[in-house]
């Protein structure tokens, strides 16, 4: 049964662009008060200004306890509480395990997995108070573990497992927990990955629906509907849910399909690193660049 979000306070991480910004606009149009939390302060402020008085932005790194605690306190002070939390902040890198920049590789796991845990841990007391809803944005990558995406696939699979455990822990408190699995959606993150001279070609070779990129509105439609239902799982699009039933058979299929493509891509990745450096070869997207600035 769909619920009304009118007057509800929705905290969204990674709300500067793409899915996060789109959901903020959609939910605000339904009467929600939206709190935009993330690293790209200037972009988030633009989103907040576009939405109007029902939106406000807070700069925070989801890997920082102090940032999240400060932002959460600010949201509660400004809006009076938190009903829904959407842990959307995420980044990706391009690279094979043996050659990818180690710092960039590990930052993906820190942002995409530990960032969800930290976001939920800090905001959970407020969500419990209002018997609200937590939604973690996982990915098709949690189900299909493609070469060149080891850190992203591991993080997103971890998000799914984490959400499933958490759901059972907080059900008696009246809190519902959802996990979303979008496939390739036309966002800055995906477009940046597609532009990579090595891994863009590898991604383009993915067959059928697994390689198809969908418009942002497709994701927003399914996610918005799921949020209104406080859904436990949201598949974007629906065929992703069917793919879960075949999960045990997917690794050998992916391995077989990769045999002809990975050797050349592996050599090309090493050449790209030699030309551009490990960091530049690995980082993708505006969010990824903001989160993985080399020290």
C-alpha cells in the first residue's frame, strides 16, 4: 500500500546529481521536506535552491562519523526529525585488481559500503522515533560480478547483505528497511565509466539487458514507487529481480563470456596506467573525484 510522504522528512545522501537529486525533486513535489547530504556542496545547494524552501543542503562525507553526526543534528534542528533515510552516496573506479590504484579501490568500499553503515547508524535513532524507513541503494553489480568491478561489486553485495540483516533487527521497532538494485542508469557515474578508454569498451561488450543503459527517469519511477510503499526490495527495472533467481549460475557464465575480452583489456589497462598514472586511470565521475582526491 502506498503511503503519503507529505510533511515527512527525507534525508538523502549523494544528492548533488543523478538519482539522489532526482529523488529529492520527486519527493519534494509530493510534499516531503528533503535534506540533501553529501560532499559536493555547491551542486547540492543548486538542487536545494531549485526545489525551494522544503529543501536544505548539508555538506558531509559519508565516511566521516563527525560529518554525519553534525549533518544529522542539523537536519533534526532544521526540520524537527527524520522519517526516511536514503543512503544513495556512491562512487566507482575502473580497474583490475592487480593494477588498480589501491587508494581509489579501497575508497569505493569505504564510501559505498561503510558509508551506508555509518549513515544508517547515525540517523537510526531518529528514524526509530518516527517508525520510519531506511533505503540503501545497492546495484545490479551485487548480483552480476563483472571483471573490472571487484570493489564495486563487493561493496554493493555487502550493502544488500547488510540491509537484509538490519531489516530483521529493527522490524520490532516499527522501522522498515529496503534495498534497491538499479541496473546501468544514465548518470554521471555511468557516463564517466563509459568514457574510460579501456573499461568503457569492456562495459559496452556486455550482452543483452545486462549491458543496456536506461534513462534516469526509469530509475526514479521505480524508486519513487518503492519508497512510497516502504518496499523491502526495489528492482530497476523489474527483470533485475528475476536475475536474482539465477544468481548461483551467473559467475561461471560471466567468467566464460570474459575469456575473449579480458586479456586484451588487461594489457590496455596497464598501458593506460603507464600513460596517465594509476589515479587518473581509476577515478570516474564527479563524485568519485571529490571522494578520492589523492593525498
